[in-house]
C-alpha cells in the first residue's frame, strides 16, 4: 500500500486534540461514577466507536492507494524550430520596448505552451546560426532566448533563405525523432525586410517536404528609427533610417507553404492565435509504455467512517449506570 501524502502537522494536531478531549471526558465520567458509586464501563464502547471512525477519517485524508493496475502512457509531440531575425532593424521601437525585446518576451510564452514538444532556436540576419538544437530542456532554451541580441550576428541586411534552409535541414536530419513531416514546424519571426534571393527556393523545399511554416511579423507600417549604441542609425546623407514592417514576403511564405501569417504591433498581438494554430497540428507518437499504477481508495475508508458515525448517532448508550 502507498499513500498520497504522509502524516503531517495538521493530522498530529487533530489526533492530539481528539486524545486530550476524550481523556478529559473519560476522566470526568469516572470521577462522577466514583462519587455516585456506580458503573461507568459503557462509556468505553462509545469512545471506541468514535475513535475508530476518527482513525478511518485520518486514513482517508492520507489517501491510501492499493490494487495495482496497468496503464499505457503515450508520449506524443512535435519538433519545432523558432527562427528569429536579429538584424539591426529589430532594434526599432515601434513595438515597445523594442521589436527584439517584445519578441523575446513572446518567445518565452511560446516555449511554455509546448512543454511536451522539442523546440530549437535559430537566429539569422544575412546568415543563419544554430543557437540551440532541438531540446526538451525549457530552462536552457529560456537562457538562450534571454541572451538574444542584434550583436550576435554580423550586420549586413536580412536574408530568410539560409535560416529556412538550416531549419529544414535540421528537421530532416538524423537528430530528429519525429518521422512524419506534418509533425515538424518552423516559426519564422521577423520584421519582413528580406534582401536575399534564396527565400523562394527555400520555401519550395519546405512545401515539398510537407513541413509546416508559420510566419510572425513584428513592427508597424509607420515604422520607427533604429537604436544603436551611439544613438540612431543614419543614412549616408545624415537622415534617420526608418524601418517599417514589410509583411508581404512573410504573408507570401505562409501562403506558399500552406501555413499562416500572424502579426505583433502596438495594437495587435497574434501570439495566442499562433500557439493555437500550432497546437492543432497533430503530434507524432514518440513512445508508449505500460506502467503499474495504484489507485487512491480513500473513499472506502471515508464510507466506513460515515457508517460508524451514523451508528454512533443512532445508538444511545448511558455512560453511567445508576
């Protein structure tokens, strides 16, 4: 037999109070019976009945489990790569406090929503870099997300192609335990400014391999200046560089691959919708095991305690025989 919980301070307090109360009660009955020179043994029958029902209640609270049974436990999940743009334009602040800071906050919410799935992190600007391979370790992934910065990749524009190819290669590689393409997901997060020429080819390969691609645009159409260590990014003529969300390429990618486009700006946040859409994708059975489990049978003891309490209420016993 196993127990749901061990006996604790509260149980000891109740047991102690019960013992003290009935010890004082029995002592009082004995004193009265002695003064009247009469018998008092019947008081012990009620005491034993109430002690039994009280003991059964304590046992029920502790949650006894017995009667082993076999249950099948299935592990179902997806492989998800978060592909995050860390080019200089992600320092624009049309989404407060900045595009990248907002993305980092929402990435943590996304990771928490897929606790049974393996998640990896890829960062990119003009080239792509593996930041974290597929893992179940959410704590490690959170650390990588927190460390995201536009300083991690060389400046030189934004190119979706290398990042999408890297994510697809990793999802197709030997490191993944998911074999069904429909259980493999890429989430591309960017402000949409794509200056590469490999994106369409990468999208075709993703579609050909049946991998789900979701895109998340960050920023506004009005845009904002781009913060740098020395102030703001400038054109050669000294005017401020204004970065705005270009959702056309992101929407096109989603359409070509059968995915969906979502957006984050000051008045709109589609992250919850993105999470719901990814959740609708059927995961793959990774493992199935038979384990022996014991069910909590507290209700047997509770029912017996209730019966004894009813009997105690119905049976009248004169504690002192005069």
